[in-house]
C-alpha cells in the first residue's frame, strides 16, 4: 500500500501487509531500498530486537547511515 503517512516511512501490519509513504519516492534510491529492507525483515522478525537489526544489517550494510539520513533529511521529502 502507498500511504500519506508523514511520520512513518513504512510499516508492516500483523497480517504482513506492507505500506510505504509516497514521500519516499523523493528519497535517494539507497534510502528507499533501506526502508523496503526494513519492512521486509519485519515479515520474519516482528520487533526491533537484536535479531531484527542483525538481519537488516546483513541485507543493508549501511542501514545506520540510511536511518540517520532519514532522521536528518526526511523533512525535505515533501511537496512545496
């Protein structure tokens, strides 16, 4: 699903439905990939445990930098 969420880049429901904010389309591709990886890992690990972050890190070696990029630049991903 594509959403109008402003505070959440992506989500994974308890039924495994993935949703992403349309604002991601304005992000650099590695950032989009990182958010998608994050949500896909939630299909296997439903929390933000160490196991979750280890799995994310195995698929996205720079996930910490990508997470920081969104924290520092996410506000720029909006229509003017």
